[in-house]
C-alpha cells in the first residue's frame, strides 16, 4: 500500500502522516510537489517513523506517483452529482480492493483537497463519513482513519490472557456457590445466583486470568467468613 500526498502545505502534517503510516505498517510515502520543505517540525512529529519520512519519494506529477500501482483511491470530503464525487466509505473500498495488488491512497492538500481532474486519475473515490457540522478532517487524521480501515484485522490485540474455557467458568460458579453457602443463603437464592452468573459468563468475553482473579476473591472472602465464624 502507498500513501500519496498531493501538494501538502504543512511539513508538520507530513510528519504526522509518516507516523500514522508506521502505526499501520505502511512504508511507501509519495509527495507530489510538496509546498514546504521537510524541516525539524516534520522530523519531530514523525517520531519513530523517521525512516518513512526519509524514504519519501518526491515527484512532480500525480501520474508519476501512480504509474506502478494497480489501483488508485482518491479521497474527498465533498460529495456531488458526478461519478468522481460519488464516493464509497472506507470499509466498502477495502472490500472492493481485497483481491488487488498494490494500492495507492491519494490525499489532496489541506486547503482544497483533490481537484476534479486529479480524482479522474483515480479508479475509486472514497469519503470518510463525518458530521455535517464539520465534515473536513485534518490531513493526518484522514490518513490514520483510512489506514485503520484498510488494515483492520491484520494486527492482533494482546488481551489479558486467553479466552476462558467452560470448565474455568464453571469453577468460578462453584467458587460463588461456596461463598453464598458461607453467607448462609437459602438454597433457592443460591440456585438463582449460580444461574445468573452462568448466563452472565455466557455473554461476557472473559479471559482465564480474569476468571482466576475472581475465583481468588470469592475463595478468600469465603475463608474469611468461615474463619470469623470459627473464631
């Protein structure tokens, strides 16, 4: 995947774009006639994506930026009655392009966006749905949202443990039952407490570590109650 910025106005935004690209594993950045040099501001805002910034390819025309890609996606904040101003949302674009090779995501300058003739050079037009009160997004924010949608599902979220098994959930139910027994609840209330917890656990996405933590709390509470009674 390639990000193409047409005539970016502020080098700080280019730095932010490089950082967003690194976040989502995209490394090809093309700048078409940038209107500002990449100063220390861009370097500072790129943070740990300095390699993306340093390897950015600067070209004079959009044609050069797109000549070796299979599909180009032009972005716009303005909808209209013409085919080029009839955009798709990012998730539909991702579905459409799932079987294609190299894709270029083309973003216009901060002060005007892509012109009609620039959008005509693209195969697909995309728009991020936003509030009508303020539909225009900051360039780097638009790039970040787009890359998130384009790469959704490619990166794993490290959860607190693995998904809990039914046996582990049942161990938690038994721990609750031991606590309710120590509280001298009558059998009917204990039955409903067990049933309620089972149904809650069926809807919850608990991990093994979360289950173990709760079992520990229930068991410690039960032992404290039983110790007070013996004392």
